[in-house]
C-alpha cells in the first residue's frame, strides 16, 4: 500500500518590507506621521530606540508606511489617514518648560495642550524657562522641521526689557554682528527702542532669523546689558493675539496654516481672529 504524500509546509513568510521605490528616510517618514520632528527622531535612531522589522535602525535607513516599525518596543502608528496639519498658538507663561516631562516635577507646556487622537504635538522651537509669549505647536513633523530649519530664516520678533542703556555704537554692533560667548557670530535683524522706560530698564523690539539657545539674551549680554524680561510676539507670519491669556491656546485657521507652509516666500503678517 503506497503512502499518501503529505502536504508540504511552507516556511512562514518573513515580515514584509516595502519596495525601495515606496520607501523614504526613516526620520522623514516618522516626522510626516506626527511622531516628532526630524531632529528629534534622528536622536531616537542614534540612541537605538527605533527598530524596523525587528532590527535596530541606523541613521540613513529607509522604510515605508507598511513596514513594521517600533519605538521603544511599541508599534509606531503610521497608517492612520491624516488630514491637513493642525497648528496651535500657545501663550507660554514664565516658569514653564518646553519639555514633555521634567524629572524635577516642574510645570511643562505640554500639560496644557489639547489631546490628539493620532500623533502628538511637536513644539516649533523653544522658549527658555524665564521667557514668555508665542509658541507654536503642530502635529506635522514635516511642517515643524520646515519652520525650524535655518535655511528658511523664519523671523522671530521679541519684546525685551533690558537693564542698562545701549549706546548708538552698541546698537550698531548688535545689528552688524557680534561674537557670542561660544565664539559664534550673531546679530539682530532689527533693534527698535519702544520708548517704554522704567528706571534703569528700557524696552526694545528685536528680530532674529534663527533660533539658537537664549540668543536674544546672549546678544544683549555681549553688549554689556542684561535682559530682565523677554516675550516673543511673532513667529514668521503669526502674531501673538492680544486677547490670548498666558497658559491659553487657540488653533490656527486653514489660511493661517497655509501661510506657514509658504514660509520660504514673502508673506504678510497673519493676525488671528
């Protein structure tokens, strides 16, 4: 009696990787899904926190939406349908940190923001602990990266209360460029006295086209003055609404978000209703 042939068993398929034509840089893919800015995600990759198909990712790796990607061992949600990017304007008060969690338990800006169903809010730049004013957040890592990238030279405008009087020569130097404490050159795009004065304190309206750490304060320090209060009143085309109280936020309208998307082309200031 002949033995009936047994059905062959195929080995299990390995987890499928998207074709190369459908793949892109890992940090770009995750940023587009609103999981962080490109720079932030590059840090996660370097720290070994991201894996693709079970393999720890390296800087320069590419992936597609259908690839199995994990962050800290948890699946990354990439396939959810995404509409237009959302952007909110937040009036940061002094005393809040621009971080998701603080080991010392201090207040953070993220505690006040609305919850998202998919992705998370990404801060467009930072303000230090003792600074206040306009801070933008978006659920689009691509938009956040565009707004923060130095090549787009997005203008930031601040009101600074300065202890000490700036001579005309000092003002000229701050506009022409000075060396900061780290040896890097920096300058203000404009520097305008507001006319407000309280004792030895004078207010100035200043503009920058980059977002280096504590740059406004360090520029004034290079001229021998100290900033005692600092408030950002504009970022690119978006102004801080006069009626937006510290600790409150509002969502930008589609036209305002489009103005941010076209940030590399000249545009007028957007005043939020």
